[in-house]
C-alpha cells in the first residue's frame, strides 16, 4: 500500500504559469512536485535538513495543498533557513531565534484560513525558544511544527544543543553530561495534539506524517532526527547518521489518505488502525507493536521513556488527540479572518463612544 | 487667621494600601468633580498589595490646573507608620485631620499647623458590626469629616455613591452611614477651618469626563481597529490591556463573534512576537508594556523595523529597573524606545499629553504603523496612564484608516497589465516606503520571503554589501518621510519673547501652570509641546527663534535633549534641561525653581513666591 499520487486533472485549475511540461505528474490542483520547490539550498551537502525539505515538498504535493494558502515560518539556524527551499510561491518569515512559536500564534490568530508550517532547530526550539514553544502547544495553536533535530547548533558551528544525549561526544571529544530534552515527551506533556518522531532519511515515514500534521487542526509537532554532517556525524555522537540508522525503533508503518480520495483500505485485524484527521483525511497505521495506541497519553510517555533508556529513537505517530479545539477556535473569532476585516467592522460606531463618555461623566 | 480661598485646595490622604481607602478617595474626588470644580488626583502608591503607605492627593483648582500641587493644605493622617513624616509634608498653617479615638502621641505634634480630630475608630465600632469591612469603613469617616470642613454637601456625596454603587443599595447605605457620622461629628463639635472652601460651580464640569490615560489609550486603540492584542501584565501598563479586555467584547463583536483576539502572553518576548506575526499577516496589532517588558521586546522590535512590519507598542513608563519603583512615574525610557534594538534603528514615537491625545494618538498609531510599515511607539507614563484626569469627552474623527501602501490582488492584476512588477523592498516612490502584500493574497506574484535585513529590493536573500547598504539608506529615507507625517508640535509664540519652553507628555500640565506663574512674576516664555519623534521642522524653527530653551523632562540624563542635540548640535546647545526624576508627578513649582535657577535672574524670595503661588 505505498503512497498514492492521483493524476487526475481537476477542474478549478489555478492560474499558475504554464509549465509546458505536460508529461510531468501533476496533482489534484494541477501542480507538479517541482512547483513546490523553493530557491536552491545553501546548506552543506548531505545535511539531513535538505532531506526533510524534500519530504516537505513531497507532502505538500501529495496533499495537493495550494502554496498560496500556506505560510512558512521559522526561527534562526541552518534548519530555520529551509523554508526558503520549499514552496517558493508561499509567504515565508525567517524570524527571530526561538520565537517562531510566538509569531505563528499571532499570524494564526489573525488569519486561521492560512496553513502554517514552521521549521525550527533543536537549539531554536529546545533552548532559546523553549518557553514560547511550550506555551504555543499549551494553547494548541494550529501549526505543523517541524524540529530538525541534530543535537547541535549547526549555524554557530557545532556547540551542544539541549537535545544532545547524555554521553554523546562533540567533534572535539567533549562529553555531554546533561540529560537530553526529549521534544516528543515535552510536546505531549505541554498539550500538543499531534506528536510524531521521524528521521530525515525516511521519506516514506516522514512525508505521510507531515501530510497528517497538515490535515490536523492544532499543534502538530514533528521531532525529526536530522544529522548534521559537518558538526555531529562522528563516532561517539548519538545523532550521527550511522547511530540514528542503527537505533531507529518505529512503532508503525503508515499511509496517508487525503480527504478527497475515497479509498477503501483492507485492514489487517489487530495490527492496522485508522486515524481520522480534522479535515477528513486518514492515516492508516500498520502497527509494528500490536499494543501501541497513539491516543493513550500515558502509554506514549512510557514508550518514549523505555526507548530512551535503551538508547533507541521511537518513531512514528506517537500521540494524537483530536478532541481539543485549536487556539483560534477557543477565541470565538468571527468567520472572516481578522486580517481581512474592514474599517466597518473594526471601528465601532461613534454612538457607542458617546455611551462610554456618558458613563465616564459619573 | 487666613481668609479661606475658594476652590483652591490640595488634600493629601495618607493611608495604607489595601485598607479600602481607594474607594473613599474616589468618592471624595468625584464629589468635588460633581460640584463642577476643576480637580485632579494623584495616586502615589507602593508596589505592594496590602499594608504599605500610600498617598492620594486631590487638588481642586478654580484656575483649572491639573498638575500635582506643590503644597499640601490638608493632610488626612490615617497611617501611623508614616505620620511622623506626614505632619511635615503640609504647609505652615495647614490642617491635619487625625483619628482622635486615642490621644495624639507627642512625637506627632508640630507647631504652626491646625490639628482636627475625628474619632473614626470609635465611630465605626459603634456603627459597623465587627467584620473585615469595619476597617475599610473607617476611611469613609474622613470623607464625611472633610466634606463638612470644606463644604461638600451630603446630597452630592449620596449622588456619587449612587453613580458608583448604583445597583447595590446596601453598600450605598452602609457607606453613607459612616460618611454621615464623620460629617455630623464635625458639625456637632463646631469644628471649623479657614484654609479653603469648596463652592459648587453650576455646570462647571458639564460635559466633562473623568478618565485615565490607560482607558483613553485602550478606547483609542479599539477605535483605531486594534485587532490582535498580546500582552504580559506589568504595572503601570496592565490596566491598558485590562481596559481592552473590558471594552472589546462590548464594542467589537460581529454576530456574537469577536472581531479581535486578545492574548495574555507568557512573557513580553512572546507578546512582541505575536504582535509582529499578526502585523505581518496583515492585522492591526499592538501590545502594551513598560520598561522591563520593552527590554525583552527589543530583539523582535529590531526585526520588525528591518523587515518592515507594522506593529504598535504602548509604553507606559515607570521608575526602572525591574525591581525599581514600578509604581512611580518617569519619562526615562525615551532612548530605549527611540533607538530600540540593535543595528542602526530609529523609531517613530507618538507622545500624547492629555486624555484626548491618548485616545487620538492610540487610534492614529495604527495608521502610522501601516503607513510606514514599522513598529510605532505610543509613549505614556504612569501619571498619564493611571491617574484620574478630567477631560473633554472622547470624539471620534471620522476618517478612513490609512492602510499605507498595502497591495491587493486586484492591484497586482492591474499592475501586471501595466507592466509593473511587485517588488517588496523597492523604493518606487522615493519616499523610502515600499509596497506590501499580506499572506492570503492569492495573486501569483504576491508572496515574498520575509527576513531581517539580508535581502535585496525583491526580498531575495542577499548578503551583498550594496544591497545591505541600500536597505539601511532606504530605511533612513523612510524615517525622514515620517517627519512630515507625525503629529506636529503645538506652539505658542508671543511677540518679542526670547525664552522658550519645550515639554511633552505628562509634563505638559505642570509646565502650563509653571509658565503662568513665571509670567506673573515677569518672565514671559514661548512654548512648544512636543508630540512625536522624529523631530519635525517646527522644532528646529522654535530652537532657532529663541535665545534660551528650557526642555522639561522626567529623567536624570536629559534623554530628550540628547535626541535634539543629536539632530541639531548647535541649536541643541541652547537647551537648558529641567530634569525631574523623583518618581512623583511633576509639580509646577519644581519647574519654576529649575527655570529660575537656569535664568539666575532673580532672588530666592521671588522663586519662593512663584513656587508657592496657586
Ligand atoms: C538571540 C540570538 N542568540 C544567538 C544567535 C546565534 N544563533 C544562530 S543559530 C543558533 C543555533 C541554531 O541551532 P539549531 O536551532 O539547532 O539549528 P541548526 O543550525 O542546528 O539547524 C544560534 C545560537 C541568534 N541568532 N540570536
Ligand atoms: S552545519 Fe550541519 S546543520 Fe548546518 S547545514 Fe551544515 S550539516 Fe546542516
Ligand atoms: Mg540543531
């Protein structure tokens, strides 16, 4: 049951420039995968972040998302540069180190019809931006939030980050003796409603997880292991490509079925589970652990702990809670995005001011 | 014996905070207002919830001066811990009202003042059943005593109580009981004074409102279309946000749904981030804070400056730093605002000086922010923000929002037909202001990638030195354009006068009074009320037109003078700074004293007279 890509030509063709490459595969809104690319990457050759970018492109393409409805946000770091490398037709904001959560909260609050995707690093999220990150999840702000986790500060040349594992060594030999912050655990604890972990090199797992996150309304956190080939890929590092590969512990294989595809799935009794997302899309989980249920918070936390104790990286859809309304919904906002309201609705009538004046005369 | 002055009085009430005196003081103040007498009040309170000293100073001024009065005519000495000092705060011949339920300790006796007792404790013990309320009701007794002494009738008091507690007749009656007891005690014992009389002025305050800058600012922001508010509590700015929370649900609903989002953030960094995120996404967004919060917002404000994102920051200044004097007033964050953040930054600051301008500037701040695509500060302070001021009612100027160079999809369509390209950071008009699209704009050329300053005119990533320099130079051009857009100063010129006074913000009211006093003793001055940064051409002309300029500001280091001197070093040399930074609302007397010191023109006695007049 691999990935499906529909090739039907839909009506409602958006007015993109003519691509003149008729033979290329197009998605439901008539875009090719190439249309989801951005400017060329300037990252180091082989950097895990570039592989994640490719999965992001694949996910948006496969889900037929209109790039003009997407906003891309990031903090600062090598990882935070990547929004420039995908969806060149979308608005993007490379903001302040660690503050993407806050910016996303503001942008989402005033236009919840936009589809926000954020890319951050482990330094950006787990250190300088940790507080704002936690509060964003606590509010359940709608966002697909990818942490490209390499255990180091790439852009500032190789210092340990707060997700570096205890016992991991720096390139120069320095030992990290602080416990790592586990972002998936943190996300579950602070109220994120879609929590996954994956690996930059596993597009087959990562792309559907991103598609699922896009279909989910609420804080969807993806902690994606993403080796820094320049500063953290040596023997003794627990975030090297080799170490990660050898220690992946997937809980499911998964397939994503977009809401517009009416596909019947043959479930294997006991091992397959279907999760319906907010927009009607589905994720089919082919369980590698028959007893794992992503809606069980305590089980999720216990599983993360057990994997960490064994030096393993638990991957897959770890936790999912569709019941909590997202932040914009909690605020009882009017139908039209706030950013599109005109003066007629934004400026109360003068008579109400007179009323208040009268009250202030007493 | 003095002859009582009519409607010229300052009363200072010394109590502990949390003792319920706020309610008593409010009644007293509103009663004087209701009598039609121009009046103002200054609340000097501690950063604490209960048990620390607080002073509430009410001024009635027939001449209509609203600044804090230099001298205290009457002291309500209801706080034992500060009493020994309080007795020396009042002027010679002044009056001390104390609780004579127990005898006055000898150390609280002072020559040359009049002591009047009212047995507040005994009265409430008799009238109010034992409960925590009893202590609070004690304060109502001094309201009654003062009402009798200075001539506020009980009808007026009752009317104020009804205005305040309209729906709670029990509260009205219980308060009235104690107020009346205080009143009658003075009456029955034939207690009198000859300091001042309050005399009703028919229609004196007709049509006037009583409000605080934080209410005015909040209402102005709502009428200016504030759409996303994110804030973190900090005195003295919290009440601005709380006023927004109070008024927004009433004023800004559409079919029962909110046309605004108000978010209490986890810190000021997040608040600024949300504001900038929302501004980027196209909504009018704002926060309010004071110095410590502004410090935390610095980085984000810098980004917004370079990435050119409209956003509004209300700064209600207080005594710094974080564990400084949070409940005292200052104008000491001028430079923190003006040069806010790293890199070559200059910011637009709107500076209201009274309730009406708090409202108007708050409303207009969003126009300025969108026109210039930049963070805009509304600079206030605790005195403006949290003290009660009487004012003309707020009036809504009916004018369309200025959304600046905001480009819609339709415009882009049209541009395309004309062969014109959208270039986010290109100075097409030579005024430094580029064109802007917002996310959600469906046109295929609308989107761009926002980052700090590392971009070219097309918003493409660039570390090219020429691109960078062009960005900086264009931002400077934009700032220059702002000079002729921001509110102009208000200037008063008199024939042949060569001395000028410049002030801004909450110093305006005491400066106005100080200038009147100076005129009365022969020193005429011209005046410029500064209402915005960047400095406008009019300021330069004013500096040129005068031999000496006094610049009044509420900080130690002459921060505004430094801004002027940076702009026009030679003209700036004419400035003599009048610096007031004790954290209390400015008095006219202090300004007079410093101007005389500067002028060195007269004897100490004239200074004294000018200080004490009024
Ligand atoms: C306030 C602030 N402090 C420090 C920096 C310097 N800085 C830039 S990127 C970075 C760390 C990035 O690490 P991470 O988020 O893990 O991203 P990576 O480069 O590893 O992808 C730091 C500390 C900054 N830009 N801003
Ligand atoms: S330094 Fe590391 S994280 Fe940054 S681009 Fe190079 S490999 Fe990637
Ligand atoms: Mg990193």
